[in-house]
């Protein structure tokens, strides 16, 4: 027994190939052969797009990695340029010196 839609691949009226229709396997009763065929087609489509997806994933990963390294490097660079703690230390030394002068001056 032939599956529905099997036979002539061209529509006899318009001369065009029929368009695939989306179906919901949970709502429609499908035979095991139809389900197996759907799985095979899905696997073929997945394998066909795998190299493109892999390339896109690699490019995305490298982009994110480069961004992380740039932020990390900039953070180290800006911290090494920071003189904030040095200025606080100098102010603390000056305050200690003033305190010693006041203590020794009395």
C-alpha cells in the first residue's frame, strides 16, 4: 500500500511540485514508517546545517573570548596605572609626621 502523497511528484494541474505541509505528530495519527521517515529527514537537515552552525559557534566563541581577554587586559592596565593608593599612603605619612611634630613640640 502506497503512502499518501506518493506517486507523481508533480501536481497534474499546475505542473509544480507540491509544497510540504507542516504537521503536528502529536495531533495526527502517523504510521511508524512515516515517523521513521520524518526522523530521517530531520537528521539529514541537521547534518546538512552542522558545518555552518559549527563555524558560527567557533566564531562566536572566539569573539566572546577576545572580548573577555580585552576586558581582563584593560583592567590590569588601568589598575597598574592607578596612583590612588600611593596618594593615600603619602597623605598618611604626612599626617603621621604632623602628629609626631605636634607630640614632640609640646
